[in-house]
C-alpha cells in the first residue's frame, strides 16, 4: 500500500491531486500541450503511471481537469471586473479587455494552450459547458440594463473576444492593448442601437 502523506486517505488524495494538477500546468507552460501525457506527468511528479490513472482516465481527461479547474477562477475575476464598472458600456469593455489580458498574462498559460489543442468530442463538450459560465456576468449586466436578448448578445460579444484572441502576440504589450481597445469598441458599437435605453 502506498505511503499516506496526510492524516487521512481523503486528504492524501486531495493533496496528491493538487500536486498532479500543479505539475501538469507547469509541464504545459514549459513544454507545450503536446508534452502533456500521463507518462510524462508521472515522471515529473515521481510516481508510477498507474498512480496517475487513479486520478485521470486519459490525457484528455487530464486536460479537461486543468481547464475546468481554471474556469471558475476566470469567472470570479470577470465578475469582479464588471462589478467595479459603473455603466453598461464600461462593463462590456471590462469583459472584453480582461479576458484578452488573461490570455497573455502568463497565469493561465496551461488552460489557454489546452483549450485550443485537439481534444476528444466528449472532453470538448465538458469544456464548452464550463466555458458557458464565463458569459454569466455579462448576461446579467446586459439583462440589468434592459438590453434585448442578453444571452445572444453575450455570445456575439464572446465571438469578438475569440476573434481578437487570435490576433494577440505574446510579449507585444502595445499591440495587444491596441487589439483589446479595438475589440471592446467593436463590442460596444453593437449596443449603440439601444443607446437610448442603456446608460452608456
């Protein structure tokens, strides 16, 4: 039986899972998503491959776990950013700019890299469902402002974010700031038809 490094088996497993997730994020950040395999992770942590299989069924399962672990923090960050804004237009701009900033700040490298990597359909569906939570703060902001069809409009604004993300250049802060400004202006422009109803 493996040595338990915590007062209980449950605490040991929780600690081991945290160690595996941390090592997996580092592995992706340092070597890219292609380097993420259960064997490579086992070697990095210093455990057997079978030990890793106790926590993850496959590489895709591990990739999904990393993304699913990161997304609630993304949602919380976005919620906080929007809560600090006074007008609807400011909230939309904050939503767009903060997401684009997260993609280049280095703190979310592993999740970002894996979310654009080739994964199985089952895992992509898991990620899509979790990713939809990113829209919730924006949907609430638009709904509170009386914007028609806030869910649809939030998805369209997210489409602008996704398109802008493809234009980002790691390390080029001036360029990335420009992309974020243009993307947020484009997103806000879509609300102009309802300017009379929105505190812009």
